[in-house]
C-alpha cells in the first residue's frame, strides 16, 4: 500500500445518471431494460470513475451504479429469500419497511458483483474499493421465517459474503468494505456475534478489509432518530474497542456535521480510520476549509498514514452536481492538510 498520507476515498455510492434511474431517490427503479440496462449500468460506472478521478479521489469505487440498493440488490441474487412474499418489519429499530422473507436455506449459487469488479478494475489504474452489505445489516433488512435466529442467519450470510469477497479480491479489488449501519443500533448483538460474523465474512482476505458504520442517509427516519441521540453521539464508543481487537483493517465512520466526539476515533488505535468529512444529508457543498478542519481535528488522534478522508455515508440520494462538488471539496480539503503536514 501507498503510504502517502490522507488518501481519499468515498463510503461507496454516488447518484446515478437521470437516464439510468430516477434521481434523488432510494430504491429508484431502473429506466432501462435488458441489454440496454446492462450497457447503461456500465456507462454509469465509467462516469462515476471519471468523476472521482477528475475530483482527485485516490481509491475509486464503482459508485454502486449497478445496484438499486446496497443491501437488497445483493440479497436478490441469493437463494432462500422470497421477494414475492413481503412482511412489514421494524428495521434499524427505527422505521417500518416492507421486506422480503427468508423462506429456506440461504445460499449463493453464482457470483454477484464479480463481473462488475472486473469491469471497474479495467476502468482505472488507481486502487479500487468494492462494498458489500455486512451480515448484521442483511439480517436486519429481512423477515426471517426459516432460521428464526438473527445470529444463525448472520453466520450463513457471513459464509456467503466470504465467498463473494474472496472472488472480488481475485478480480483485483484492493479494499473490500462491509457496510454495517446496524452496528450503530444493536450493541449487544455486535458484542455477542456481530464482530465475529464480520470477521468470518472477511476470513482469508489479504487485501484491505473495511467496515462502514454510520448514522444513515439524510432520510426523515434517520434525521428524526438523530434528534433523539442527545448532544453527544457516543454509539461508536461501544463498537470501536471491539473492532480495535478484530482482524478488520479499516473503519469508516460519520464525523463532519455530526455530534460524534472526535476523540472516540482514538479508540481505534492501530486501525486505518476513514473519517467522514462530507455531510451526505445536505445539498450544501463543504468548503475546502471545512473539510480541512475536520481532518485536522482527526489528525490529533490518528497518524496521517492511517487517516483516509472520506464521506459520512453514501451519496446516492443527492443531486449529481452536488455529489460532484462534494467529491472535489473532499479532495481539496485533503490536499490542503497534506500540504500542511509536509511542512511540519
Ligand atoms: Zn452509511
């Protein structure tokens, strides 16, 4: 790995072009079908790569242009989950959603994103990151009528994710990231089996492994939830010590414009820290100075080689022009602090 300090990356998703999917929406339906959809998704990946490269992002994602949703699209490719059957369930302990039903043993009969990863690898010479949902977040987005145990289902998903992740690595992926927003909610489960299941998903990987834990997109259920969390958000205090002792290399977290006390990242001693310096819940594009200020405060607790400027979460629900502006702001803020550090 390159040890230039403050290598920039994004949490994962970017908005899709308006000709591919309806903008400003989660679970936005595709506007194309069949071969045109396959080609359209690839064209969108090319643009996502180009936008990141032009902005100056170092570790490139496919912007999740080939998926409708970061959890359900992966699950759609698995056996054992019935998408015709829906149950309404409280997810993230926060809001009710109509979710598909686990109706039998879950399995992965074919690779899900491996072709997408090969395609991304061919589009850029920079390092690439690929995201997968984490086991606990997958469990928390389904109604389980078969295992009837969140832990048992999570272990099944961990094995499935591991097969997928190993193939992504073989396709040339430099960082495999598991998205686990559920880690910010179910602390007992994180301790009892969540981190262990995550490690199972990452078993045998020699590329970098990451986990992303956030407070979610800027949707109403999340902003209402955030209002109940008090003046200091200390959720990370529960999980970071467990992750510090885990085999996972990198932790991606929400920081800018949040009430997370920055000193909590000190609990991740020895890990790479992907500090969210871009708010994904507003259309306001951060100034270079605002990004730099977040990074400077993080640099008090994390060595610069281990500090990766990042976004708070995925940018899929934002306008494209806003996301493009935020990518540039992220890279500019990182460049400013990198220059300051080199003068020290
Ligand atoms: Zn997130």
